[in-house]
């Protein structure tokens, strides 16, 4: 009987501990679009599979654009007012959501869900070009 109670407790406690460990604030900063600097804002969750996949693609593609495009990563679990304001401002309903802003501050593209390398590169090229 004690063994069954222990198993039930572990089934209830382990997921809660995992959730709280994964949902701690990673120190992600929220930065408004810089003047004359294109920006990609990525809204994501640490517990989202598509967000993790997009993160891998971003690590492959973004270094080419590091000097041309500012990357801001926002974790939606962060309950700070600045994060919540950004979520409302860009009407984020699901993750991952990527917002591509040109140097004039205009939103040029919005992608909800996963993007492959080619799509991400196309959006980054579009906002980093002179036009």
C-alpha cells in the first residue's frame, strides 16, 4: 500500500516541479524596436515543442544577420508588465509568434507557428534590406 501511495505522489509532484523549474524567468529582456534598426521579436514558451524547433533554426540562420537585425526573445510565461504589454501590443495568441519590423518601425511580417530555415531567412532578408 505504501508503494502505491509513493507512486501516486511522484506522479503528482514530478510534473509540478518540472513546470516550475522550466517556467522560471530566464532574464529575457524586452526591448522596443530601435530607431533605424530592423528587429525580429520572437514570442515563445520554454515548454513548447515548435518554439524549441524554431530556436534551433534561429541559431543556424540568425548569425548571418546579427549585425543587421536586432533579435528580441520574449518568454510569454514572464508576468512582468512590460512582457504583458508587448503581448497585447502585438496581439499574441499562440506561440511561437515572430514579428518582423523594418528600420522605420513598420511590421513587415507576422508568423504564427514554426518556420523553416528558408522562410526565416527570407523574412530577415526582407527587413534588413534597404527597401
